[in-house]
C-alpha cells in the first residue's frame, strides 16, 4: 500500500519539492506513487519570482505548476507575504502606500497568473515572534519585520483581502512554525478569530510541523483542538522530524530509527483522529539526503529512495504505536554530560528551535564545591543588541535546575539569566543567583564566561544538576532570527525545567 492510498479516506498527502524532482525518472515515479499534493519548496517565494521590481521570472514556477497538474496532483502555493526570502525593495526605504502597492502588485501578478491552478495559498508566513508574553494581544506579539515597519499591523489583513479578490476560489492559509507551542498557537488563534470576525477570508491554518525527537504529540493535538474551534481547515504544511542527536552520524542506528518511527506514528495517529478538520499533511521533502536538514535524517525515505521505518510506521500508525508502546513510549531521556572539577568537557549548542538556523556554539564547564564555571564560545558573524529585549539580542541564556527535578515550573533552586555580547546581564527568572560574567569578542563571534555560585546545594562527586544553554541570534536589523540550544527545544526554558539537559559533576 502507498501513502496516498493509505490516507485516501483521511486527507491529502503532499511533499515539497523543486521543479527538477518532476523530471522523468525514479524520483518522479516515487512522487506519483506516494503523494497527491505538491508544494513549491522555493520557486514561488517572492525573491525568486520578483527579485527586481517589475521583473517577474515565472519559468521555474510555471514548470512545477504545469507538471503537477499534468500528473493529476493538487498544487499548493508557497508563499506570497514573508519577511524572509523577499527582496528588500518591497518594504525598505518606501512609504506605507508604496509598500502596499508593492505587496498588491506582487499578489496580483503571482496569484493572478495561477488563478484556478493553485488549490491553496500560504498567504502570510511566520508573522509572530517566538517569545510572546501576552498572546491575547496578538498585535504585540507580531514579529518586528520590515513588512510591519513599512505598512503596520494591518499588512496581514491587506494581504489576505487582496488574494481573496484576485483568486476568490483558492483556499487561503496563515502558515507558521512552532504552532504546537502554547503562546504562539494562542496568538495565532486570537489573530485569526479577530480577522475572520471582520470578514477577512482566512480559510485555514498551516501548522508547519518542523518537529524533533523532543516534540510532545500532546502539544500538537492541543493546537489542532484549539484551531478547530475557529471553523477553519488545518493543514500540516512542512512536516519533518529531525533526530538532532544523530548529527555527525552516517545514518540512524536501528534504535534511533525505531524511536523516530514511533514519534512519526504517534503524531500521524493524532492527525487521523482529526480527519474532519485536517485537509492535508505535506512532508517537507522526499529523502534525507536532499532535505534542508539532511544531517538529522528527518524524512520518510533514504538517499537511495528506499523507505525508512517511519514510512512503514505511518501506513498503519495506530498498529505501530500499539506494537511498540511498551518499548518506545518512554519519555526522551535528557542529554547528559560529565563535568569534572579540573577539566572541561565540551558540549554542543546546536539544537535549533526556529525554522532559520543561525548562530551556534560550544560550551565548557568546570565545578567546585562553591560554583559552576561556564565558558560559551559563540560562532556569529554579525553582532547586534538593538532590541530592548535581551533574548532578541545576540546573547547567551543559561538555565540551571540545581536539584535536577525537571518540573514544569521554577522553584527556589531554579534560575535563568541572559548575557549579551556586550556583557550586559539580565536575570529572567528565579531568585537572584550570585553571578559574575565577562565577555570577549573573538574572530568568529564572542565568548561568554560565567561563574555561578550554587544557591541550594553543596555538590559532591556524582551530583546531577539540570542545565540548559541557549544562543540567541539577531540579524542586522535587530530581530531575533535563530535560537540554538543544548537539549530543551521548547520555548519554555525560562519557566520550566522539564526538558533541560543534565550535568553530572565528577571529581
């Protein structure tokens, strides 16, 4: 049985590809057998269609649309309004009216060209920040993008209204990543609710679904349940599951394949449960070798196009979960590293939590009976601290859970602080720890030194503490574009220690 056949009574099964994947050969044969919906992976993004004002280049987009329709598959358009991969002339050094005209002209030409051929458009993409304090006030949660600066918060409404005018039959989506995170799903909910009440045509919410092995299936279901109340359809638009701990390996181990397959099956079981509202699940690519996250083996097929275990698992996901429940349903174990008194052990800070992957780094620690000494070496080719929020600046966040309780709220032994590249220290949660910091600029970025005196423990050989490091990466305009972490890939490290890594203190 093939994927599209296994899901014909549930929802469309799609993939995101470049036009060349539809050339004759084994790849096209696989696509036609397994999938029934195609998303243009890159060639419809604004900068690839209109890099220079008024000069539209539709050759590649035309190719993928025509070949998709020739092969009887549904064509999905991605994306019309985005702060990434868009030419700066659209929204830089222009008046509000000029920016609106640029947006309208782009939509008229692109959506107008493919009217009747594109089943659904990702109209606006990734408009929200990652750190959201008050999701009910969704306007305050908007990413400080150049579209927002040039037009104002109504650019979202304007974009949806214009696409609806140009192609009233197309299904119009708002699309974003990390919508399984509570604050972002709530901000999205309140925005879509308000705009729909104003008569704006928003037909669907696209949950991108760039997940990893720490993703909770329950968090995915909670978002589906909330969005379902908006009377919109839902699509999983960019699905993959990275195995971040496998970076540097030639392939997944047998045990890793089983773990990945179990999570795939668990999440697909949820999708099937909500077949009344889920319209499509699109996997972001075909095989691991050509994935945008190839080093973490996120997809259904190997480089030779042979199916992985996760492919077989989602053909009958409930059966796979039931058969492997006792063996694989345990929580993902935290990453543990040994830290010696007089010798540093390096840890990698490379677990990305946002779609964009920017600054990364390593850290070394030593300990004494009084304190933990931390050195974080950040690789970042441009430094910026313009934002008023320290987590939006080029900075390092350090989170400590002295009794390694892995709880869902902070206690007296838990604390978190941020140091930016200018050595400006901010305590973000927990009772104030005794911290001394220093920062030096390096040829490749900056290096943070921190001495943290223990508050509630007197460690000894074998003591385990909860520990997390986060590298925040700002772009040249002062907007955070990337977050890399040690272990916890949720957005809640500042208020929950449940997913921290752990340090084992050894003599």
